[in-house]
C-alpha cells in the first residue's frame, strides 16, 4: 500500500450566510452549520469574508474562530483591510483568493505571477504571524512555481474548470483539465508545497480527486449546502466523507 496523509474535509459555510442574508436577521446561522458539520466529521471550516460582505460578515468570522473546535480557514482577498482583520482573528489558515477581475487567471485562480510583488510582503506578514497561507491558484506550472517562490506553504488547486466540464458533459475538456490537476499536484508536492483542492466539487468529483495522493485537503461548500436542503447537513458530510474514503481506498491509499 502506498503512503499518503489522510484526506481532510473542510466545509465552506458561506452559503448558509447567503441564505440568511436573503432576509437579513440571524437565521440560518453559519456558526451552527459549522458546529454541526464538525460533529458529523468535518476536519475544518472555511469561510470567505468578501470585501462586499455579500455572505459572511465580520462577526461570523469572529464567532467561528471563538466557537469551533477545528481549524478555521479564512478566505480573503489580499487587501490591507483583510490583512488587518485576519491578523486580529488569528485563524489557523488564510487562503488568498481573487475577488477582482484583474487578479484572476483565465482558469479562475489567483494570478500569483502577475500579483507577485503585491503578494510577497502580504504573505510574509501572515507567515510571521504564524498563520498558514494558502494560495488558490490554477494548476499551472508558472503559478505553482511562483507560489513556492513566494514562500506560501500551501496551494489550493482551483478545480472549477474541471468540475464544470464534468457536469456539463464535456469529456475532452474534462480530461484535459483533469490531467492539468494531476500534473500540477505532482509538481506542487515536488517543490515542497502542501496541496489542497476545491471549487465546484460534488460527491463524484471529490471521490475522483481523492485518488491523488498529493492532495491532503478538499474544501467544499455550495454542493454540500444544496444537498443539505434535502437530506440534512450531517448526512451530507457523512456521504461526502464516504466518497472521499472510497476514492482514497480505490488506489490503495489510507483514507
Ligand atoms: N475553495 C476556495 C478557495 C473557494 O473560494 C471556494 C468557494 O468558492 C471553495 C473552495 C468552495 O467551492 P464550492 O462552494 O464550489 O464548493
């Protein structure tokens, strides 16, 4: 049997806040969703504090940090405001994501090549504060090599293009995107990066990507919350975990 670290499941609770904000007020509470997800087997919670606060709000992030027992992954744009809030919040990890068009590669990841000079001091500040920095990037050679040069310990591979091609029934595009992810994960590990993946994953794509031994964490939100409407969040987390375990075991990896 090959060795690979177990695969962690991070649950993104943004869309619980989307639903809450549709009416204002306090319900449904993303912190309650986070606590339930952890009880059902999630290894961590992700939330994205956007500049426009369209879903998660500042007090959600503070409450998540105070109330959950598992690592908090704070997704944010590389702005001075978010740097200040994240340094005050002290999450386990910060995942830097694009929010503006000029920060994005054609595949949708953060363009760390074009943003290198902006990101370098930013990542250094977070590293110095003991916060694990993850860069949400496309599985491209230049993006991955730049992430390593920027001394970010982690990348999260953007799986959106692959997942959309799978769902849209475009097998050639899906295969090309999959091969990019396979090669990117191997390259990232070879240059010393920890590799996560996320965006657009469902049970089937999570099971497939669980077969890549370099990947140690999946962050999943939208599909989980959609399923949760029908079968409940706990059941959704358990079913996702089972899919990930099948994917790991199929290729002889420990789950
Ligand atoms: N990872 C990152 C960096 C994200 O920004 C998001 C949300 O867009 C996700 C994972 C989760 O994606 P989804 O909600 O499509 O599962």
